C-alpha cells in the first residue's frame, strides 16, 4: 500500500469519516476511537445495537496503556506474547475512550492487529481506531475488500489489502489480575494462552434464554449469519443431505467431508486454519447463490481452532 493511500485514509479519519481496513482476522470498519461522533456513525452504518461494545485497535502496547485504568502483569505477558495478533484483551478502562465505544460499561477491549496496512494506518493516525467487522450487524463478516463494498457501497472508503489470512475474528479474553477468561474463541487457542497465564473458557450456552447470562453484551447467540436460512448437519447425515439435493431441493452445501463433485457443493478445506480463512467467503458465496437454504456440515475434529469454527457455525445457524 503506498504512503499516499494511507495519508488519504488518515485525513478522512481526522474528519470523523469511516475507513474500512484489512486486518489478519477480518476487515474492520475504522473510525477515530476518541471521537464519539465518528463512533456513532459506525453503530449507525452497521445497524449495531448500542449495547454491543467495539474493539479498539492500537499500534502497540503504549497506545493500549493510555486507555486502561489497570494493566495487570498478565495483560503485559499476553500482549508481549501475542501482539501484533488475533488476541483482544478486555480490561478496566479510563475515560480517554468515550462511553459509546464500550457500550457504557466499565471495560474496554483492545487489540493490536497483525497486518501491515492496519499497523501503518494506526501509526500514521497516531491514535486508536475502533474496528468492528466491516459488515451489517449480525451478518457474515467481510474477509475481502469486495465483501465490504457489497455491504456498504460507496458509503465507506476501503483500503484494499487483499483477502484476510486468518479469516475468523480474534480471541477475546477478559483479564482480571492473574486470571484470564476466554469470552470468544478464536485462532489464538486456550493452550497457547495457558502457556502464559491461568485461563478458563466461558462456555456459551446456546439456549434461547441464555442472553441474560452473557458475560459480555456483545456475545449474541445469532451472529455471523447468512441471510439465507442456515442449518447444520453432521457426518452421519452426508448421504441424506445429498439425497435432498438430488431430489431437486434448492440447497447449497458447505462440507469439508463430502467428496463428490456437485454444483450445490462448496468444498471446504480439511485443515482448521484453511477452513477458518475460507469460511466467510464461502458463506458469502452460498448466500449469493439464491438457494432456499444453506446446509453446513459441522466439523467434529478436535482442536481449539475447530472449536472457534464451530462457535461461528452455531451462531450462523441459530434462531
Ligand atoms: P466485532 O467487533 O464485531 O468482532 O465484535 C467485538 C466483540 O468484542 C463483541 O461482540 C464483544 O463480544 C467483544 N467486546 C468488545 N468490547 C468488550 C468489552 N468491553 N467487554 C467484553 N467484551 C467486549
Ligand atoms: Mg462482527
């Protein structure tokens, strides 16, 4: 990305305009995190409920320090080990960041993204940026500049940094003293975090009445969802799913396990990292196909990245 493109984006951000930028996870809808008006436009454009806080993106640990009222040794260790990278830390906040960013709550979520364009933008801007996924609230995240343009047309300036390499959102971790709790699984795994600190995982409950029990207002049960009705199936149902297509039902299938060539089938990778990287692009394709339903095979392999993928798939198919 040339310096001119970054300069142009920075002057837009300084005028409280929005700029979508690539990160290693998904594209972010960027705005000046210290400007409540700019942040309000992000909520408005996304149609995001005001009780769902935004992640604040920083260039480095120093920028994060300026936003928090406490920075436990655990936060320092996690940031040193995983930043820049797909790990978001939730910490007690000070009043540098306006309330709207944190949905009025006492904490702020911060992360330093591992992408040269995002880092350059943050460095030249010199101040933190909010960066929720650059898509309408609740729908499938954007992993290409094209996805962003499809969501927002010319209402948002997009810095095109190519397809995102990780493909699913950051791991969100609440840090309290020496203890960490994973609020949202991601590609930084429980095992990796456990090498640094004592950690447990908040187990989301997918019951319809679970909303009251959520530790973070942002952990919506239905999220990351295509507009087309989406259902999950398991390996024992592969044949039955193919039979439905063959009898003429207008379905699109996402599967890493079905081998046959079929127009209705989007074949997914068998390794977790590639699956995560391709997931949202596949969901966008499936959504654009005009099918009556999308059927996704829920992978059953062990591993934290697969767990993060299952988390996104369950939310996509909820409700
Ligand atoms: P998104 O920007 O769409 O990837 O969503 C950001 C997610 O980060 C939200 O859905 C929340 O789960 C989480 N988050 C952001 N800020 C906070 C916070 N202050 N406390 C807890 N979770 C947060
Ligand atoms: Mg999102």
